[in-house]
C-alpha cells in the first residue's frame, strides 16, 4: 500500500512563494507548471486537525466541506488564543493596519503583526494592499473598528466572493489600486484616530505576479469537498491565498466556455516533478482528455485526510461551477 501523508496547509513566504506543508514541517515548494496529483484513501475519515499545534484529544471526525478542519472544541480553543478574535489583548508587539483589495468592489481593513510583513496579505489572497499605520495592538484594533464604522469597510471578505471576481481583475496595476487609493484618502480624513498609531503613506503593493495571475486562464469552478476514494491531478497555474488553480481534465458536470485556451507553458511538456518522498502529489505530466480547464482547490480542505499518490485523470472530487456575476460592495463606491 502506498505511503499516506497528512497535509498541514499552504504556507506563504514573501521571498520564496507558496509551499504545501506536511506533518513534521516538511515543505513541498510550489512553482507554476508543477503537477499536483493526489487522492484520498478509500474508506478514510477526515480527522480534526487539533488546535495550536496540539492534536485533537478525541480524534474527532469533521466534515469534508469544513475549511477549518477542526471539531467544535478545538475550534473554540484555537479562537481563544487568536488576535483576530480578541483573545490576546496584551500582545506587546507592534501591529500594522492595512487596506486590502481582492477585486472590483472588494476592499477590507485588517491588522497584522508588523514582524510578519506582507505574509498575512498573501495568505488572504489580497490582490493589492497598502499599509495605513503602525502602533500598539489595541490602537491598531481601534483604527480597524473606526474604518468599519465610519466607512463601512468590512474586516472579512468570504473566499467564495474572492474567487468569483478573480476573472474580472483589471489588467493594470494603477487601475487595480484605484479603489484602495480612494478608500485610503477617505480614511486619513477621519477624526478619532488613536494618537499612538503612526500613519503610513499610501504605497500600493500588487500581488498579481506573485500569485501567478498575470495571463492565467480564468477558473471555471472549485472543488467543494474532498471525499474518500476521490482524486485530483493537474498543473499549477496560480496560487492565491489558500487556493491552488489547477489546469486539469474536467468532469462532465462542468460546462466548457465557447473558447477555452490554456497557455502552452502550463501543458505537460513543461512540467517538472519533486521526488515522491517529499509528498504524495508531484509527478510528471500525462496526456489530456481534451476537456481541459482550470479549477480551484482550497488547500484548507486537504487537512485531516490521509492522502496518497493518484493516477492521472479528471477530477473525481465534487466540483462546483462558477457563475459569472459582478460583485459590488455595499457602501463607499
């Protein structure tokens, strides 16, 4: 029987890009064109991923659709020690306030530890962002709340919404930064900023190239869950936040657009592989069935499953087709 692996999620580095992490902190660096190919052990059960580096004491089963991959008790423990959930109010580290843009009409405000740099924005899939200020944690938190109340800028954007607008991104960096510039201008005019927060100038940072989205074909759908005995195999086109965009053979449930072309650079001839010892999932390319397209795999769905190498072929996990629709944020614009 093939060796089974457990995925610990996708890790981003501003210098090295994305890497899939496996139990034991073993990384599989990801590059465009690399084949990602794995399956879930037949008859397997997805187990809770635990909390804060500790395994779930009861090894609880969790839903295949859960992106948190935690049982109720472990999720509660994880949130109890989270800055995002106000579980840590006395963190002495400086924090930065940022504005992030995910697509037309999608701007959010947030905070991140200054020492992390832009990694938090890469993890969230922010197409572009700008810092607003830096200071103590509670000052950063009050500024975030001020922006939410005064400008109706949310502190969360659902991933389903982020994915739906990636195919409608403007081509130029200046255009992509336009909404950020407008919100930044309104933000700095607000009264009530904490005195301990040092403001920072508007300097947009664009992640389209870092994500591999420049010239990438639009995704047609997303894997909705992993199931026992299912598999996926495809070449990596882009990676955005926790999402892998894979060029693969499509299941018959996904309709093809009238004109679908994939750049030859991501075809089988360009694929390189990693040794099998690095993970279950990286090998050379294989012939196509002719029904090719890009689907999105949220790597958070991989946690908790026992994964094994898979044969080439169409996606056999459930795939939900995207509906083309423009999103517009309520307020501001």
